[in-house]
């Protein structure tokens, strides 16, 4: 009996080794195909330079819808369709922010209104600036201290976290709540220090929300401007003047773009995607043009290599992630209504930098199975499987009990350019972008083969 058990274990070990070798060969084929023949980089150039930024609800977003539909067909999708979704229409318009010290002249500051913010209706609104460095400091202020003032939330992006998304999450509450907090105590408008890991004069936009009916403006300034203003406030009174034309213009019908290659074994769905929209500054190259072209590259590679996928592999180019997540919500709702069986979903929405790992938002059994494949990922620089979050657009699927994930690129430069005019094609490296597509395709191959 002892010899029988030993022989069985040996045969099992040999089978595992043979399987790993087979998977390693396929991984190499995927990598070679994408690094030599991948089109993600040239397609990103086309998207960013010929369409540019593409806020949902805008004309440029509708051009991006047609673009994505054609690229999915070109990549070899068996089926491509548009999924209807109602999206908010927010318009920035002309805007300016000026400050003036006691007995001084007005000085223009670089600024951006926060996404979804109301403006001033084209009129000047001015008042004295008061500064707080934390939410706790603001809570100590009385309504009399805030009334008719401009509140400057000067909370810095923490440099202590190695994973910069933690610094972003830590500071994000100031962007989302500054306007409502200021309005609640009678302030005229809010200024926030941008959620930026850089020390420059580049303002970052991003979504905010209103918690009550009183909607006042909220704007962001760059880090160096914030430091300069904080220095001035130590010794003198500063007046700020805002003029902006931004605001909501209702809703409109738009679309997410979906393409798939049909499963040979069953119709269970594996989703890979990113969001097609971007903010209305820069070119939306890293956020999230990179994710869109990487996802399309996954589908193209399966077709080009003739991989016979067991399950349906579906690319979803989500609408409206930036200021509403309407595309992700609609996709989840439709999947549930149609009783589609999804077995896995991954989003790439953290930039096109060098991939380091894959975050796994799923039960422990599934997580351990994917982690057991780490050895064949390691030669491609993929080693980090410890995180447990997934993309924003996938939350509706996760809430339905579907295992979800997100590609984890190196994040050190991402929040230097996130939601700014600096997010352009020139900031993307070809090999880094393609390596992200390699890792995504390799993972989808393993999921399709083993689940």
C-alpha cells in the first residue's frame, strides 16, 4: 500500500509538472504575440490623438463609441453590440479663480472645477478664505466662522504609503464632500488641494457629490499653489473670486460598447474591460484609454493564436465610470435580468504602467487557486496577488457573487497625472502597456481553461 501511495503521488507530481509546462508554453506564445504584433499602443494613439478626452454625454464620447465598436470588430469579435445607458451630462465651460492679498492685485490661479460641481452662473462670487488642514479642523468651526467664507481644504496626499492608491483613498473624501460640508455651514464655495502625489502646479479634477439641496461650487488647485496660498494665509487676509459656467445639463442616452468571442464549451461569460469615458481635460490615456486597448488586445490575441476558448470571453467598454458609474450599473442589471452566468470579471483601470500583480476580490478558495498559478506568472513580472479589490464598474457583478479582479500596475506615477491635462498619450510606454495586456490575456486563458 505504501508503494502504491508513493507511486500515485509521483504520478500526480509529474502530471502537475507537465501541465505547468504546457501552460508556460502558452504563456510564452501569448507574450510573444502581443509584444511583437500587439496593436494596443497604436490604437491608444488613435483614440487619444484623433478623439481625445471623452467625458460621457459629450460629442467626443459618442465618437469613441463608434471607434470602440469598429476596433472590436477588427479584433475578430464574433458579436459586437451597444448597450443603452442613460448618463448625466456635465459641462465645464469657461472658469477662473483669482486671489488677492490685503492691498494687493488680483492673481489668476490654475484651477479646475470638480466634476459634477455647480458653477457660479457666469457671475463673480468672492469672499475671504479660511483654511483647514483636516476634516477634524473643519468640524470644530462654527457656522458663524464659515458663513460667507471660502473654505480651503488643504489636506495633502500622503507620501507615506508605498501603494499610492491608499494615499488617494485617504484624501478622496475631501474631494467628494468639501462642497456639501462648506454649504452646510453657510460658506460660498470650496477649494481643495488636488489629490496628487506630485509637487507641481497641475490641478486635478474628479467627481464630487452633493449631500443636500444647497449646491455650491467646488474647485481644485495644484500642490504648489496650495502651499503658496497656505503660506500667505499665515500672515494676511486673502480674498478669492470664482467665476465658472459649469453645471449639470440633464441626462442623455448613450452606450457602453460590448464585443465577445463565443465559448466552445458553454455560454458562461468571462468579462474583461475598462471604461471608455474620461474627464474633459488631457487625453484620458492612462485613465482609461490604456484599459480599453488592453482589453481589446485580449480578445485579438485569443483570435490570432487560435485559442479555442471554453467560455464566452466578453470585452466591455463601460460608459460613465468617471462621474456616475451608470455603465457598470446597467451592465450588472442587464446581466441579472437576462440570467447570464458570469464566472469571472476583471477590469483594468489603474493606468498603463508596468504590471505588478492582480487584485482578487473573491472567496478564499478561488483566490488560492489563482495564487497557486503565481509561478508561471513570475517570469512576466507578475508577483503581487495579495490585494482584494476590483474595478468600480465591476461592483454590481461582485454584489451578485461573481469573482472579480483588477490588474495592478506600478502606481508610483499614476497620481501625478490622474484626472489632469497631463494624462496624454506621450506619458504611456509601449512595452509597459503591452505587458499589461499580456498579463490580462494569460489570466483569462487560465480562468477559461480551469473554471
